[in-house]
C-alpha cells in the first residue's frame, strides 16, 4: 500500500534536468499570459503553465505531485479564475441594462480620469480577463491529468452498476 | 474474382468517404482563392453595379447620388435594422490613390464613404462603402470587420495584439461562455472517476 | 484546363485539409478499438482548425510569385507601415483559439469514459463488448 508506484528505475539525469527547468517554464508561462505588449493571451499562457506541472508529475510520481499541488489549492484556482472573468461580465451586463456593451465598465470607473478610456480597457484585458482565463485553464488540465493517472486501491472488483 | 466479405462498418465508412469527396468537388467553386486580399472574408463584399451617367461629378463634390443611396437602402442597410444611415452631413467622401498604404492594406483607386457613427466614446468617422470605377460602370462594395480592426485597435484599446483584443474585448461574451465549458469538462472527469469516498 | 488551374491549383489549402478530414472521419467510423476512434476524432478536429485559419492568409499567389510576399501576424507595430507589410485577417484566429482548448478538454472526458468501460467489461474491442452485453442480458445481471 505504501510502496512506490513506479514502473521504471530512477534516473539521475532526468530528475536533475526536470528540477532545473520547471521554474523556467512557469516563469515563461506567466509572461505569455499577459498578452497586451506583444504575442500571447489567456489560453496560450494557461496551457504553458499546465505543461510545467504535468512534466513534474510525470517524472516524480503522483504522490510527490500531490504534495506540491494539493486538492484545496487546485479547487481554489479552478473557481477563482471563473469568478474574476464572470464577475466583470455580469457587472457589465447589469450596468448597461442588458444591452451587453463592454464600454460601460470603464465609463464609471474613477480610474478613467487619469488614463483615459483606452488605458482602462487595456488594464481590463491584461490583468483581469487574461488572468481569469489562464488560471482556470491551468487548474482544469492539471486536475484532469491527476484523475486519469491515479489508480484507486481496489479496482476491477466487478460491476457496481 | 470475388471480393472478400467486408464488415458493415467498413462499407459505411467507404460510403461516407465517397460522399465527402463528391461534396468537396461540388463546393470548391464557391470558395475564395488562397491568399486573396480582396475576398469577402478579408476585405470587402460586392453589392451591385451601376451605370456611370454623370455620377463622377457628384462624387467629387462630396454628395452621394440618390440612385446609389436608394438602392443601398433597398438592400436592407436602413434605419429599421439598426444600420447607420446616409443622411446629409452624416457622411464624407474621400478619394484614395491606387497603391496607397494605410492600416496594413493596399488600397485600389476609388472613392471611400466615411460615416459618422456616433459611438459612445470615439466620435470619428469609419469607412463603410467603397465605389470603384470600371469601364463606364460603378461597382459598390461594403467593407467588412477586418478593415476596422487593423486600423482602430491601437486607439480604442491600448494593446497592439489584435488577436487578444478581439478575444477579450470585442468578442468578450463568447469567451465567457467557452470558459464555462472548460470548467464543466473538469467537473465531468471528477464525477466519472472518483467513486470511493474521495469527492 | 482552365477549370483545373483555377479551382485545383489555386486552392490547394482546401484539398490538403479535406484529405485529412476524410482520413479522420473514416477512422472514427471504421475502426473497432475505442481508443483508435478517439484518435480519429482528434485528427478530424485539428484539420478543421487548419482549414479555417488558412482562409485568412494574405499575399500568397502560386501563379505569380512563389511565396515571395506573405502576410505578417496581426501585431500592430509602427515599423510595419514603413516596410510595407500586410496584416493577416485576425478574426479567424480568434474564433479557432477557444476551439482548440475545448477540443482538448472533451478528449479528456472521452478518455475517462473509456476507463470506466474497461473497468466494467474488461476489454476495449467493440465486438467483444457487444457479446458480453448480450450475455449480461441473458443472465439477468445489471
């Protein structure tokens, strides 16, 4: 029960390379996720972040991966990303009286006196919407990978219906 | 020579492949060519053709002739369906040279009709129609969405990435729904695969 | 002859994408292993994205120049106006971005269903599953 679930022998080269390169992948994914100064965007950055975590889980095993990304943190990011994006969207629908215009959100912010309407829209695109999309996509892919890779203790016992 | 007996699944797969090949040969005549700048998906769409009686002088003076205007409104671009109208003082006509380069596209020689749309925050005229002169006829085109995006994205949203601005700002509500689909996919896998009291 | 050059040589992106679509769709129907059906579905979706995005490419003409003038991606830098670049249509890339991520998520749900089927029947081949289902009906196990 408490033995290691490995199918291959431990290899020094793979483990050292992975532990050196996973922080760089996560940093690059964070840079790509803010997509206003060049290439990038929410979906692209979210999948790069998920790829970093999936590489760590594949090399070191599911148990050690569970210590780094526990269940509560995963569920928190899954709902926090959706809360950011849908919160702004439903506020816009409410304040524009259901005509569905995004322009009304910068209209009543006090920030627009300093930066103008274009600056307020760029702030919304880069920091609220892209971050919301990226966090949800990362948490969804990591959670799906955990479920598909984890073996339960007693399976193939027969049919339960 | 006898053919070997095939399973019913293989027969239905071959019939599907033959139907798709026939459909693609039928459809290929309506598609735009690869790399065409002036196809309807990329630049403009042709509306109708009009004889050039004396209309060039009206267009140079800055007035749209009533023959073109009534035909545009008959096609459905009128006030009842929430399109911008061509009233007096609402529009402006400019002449653009052939080969002039602006907004990431090359223009052909013709007159462009700019309409003051009256949006909430940016009150500048936008390009809507395009009149080109052929051999004694005038052809009227209507610009599509990519022309506006390539010119106005830097002003309206201060980002230089036109793809992210289209995803998050102009088409933001579509992306809001797609994110809910991804969340439902993650919840579906959790419900299918965790049975022994871990939920 | 003119029909051939106009409709076959100038629209070669359509023929390439249509070949991969036919291959993927036939694989989904014909194969009996459940995992191979899921792979065929993924091939079909990828070819659809390729066909849709290739509609917006600008500046390529096979009859006049061999790809000497191409379109740049739609990042609006200021130096592009001096050098004479033409932008690619950005609307098509926007609509297919969300489709790519959604197709990955639905493939994961399909794989979870295949795991459940394996746990109940013990096999993935389709004809063996149908035989076991008839046995269950006869014996009354459900």
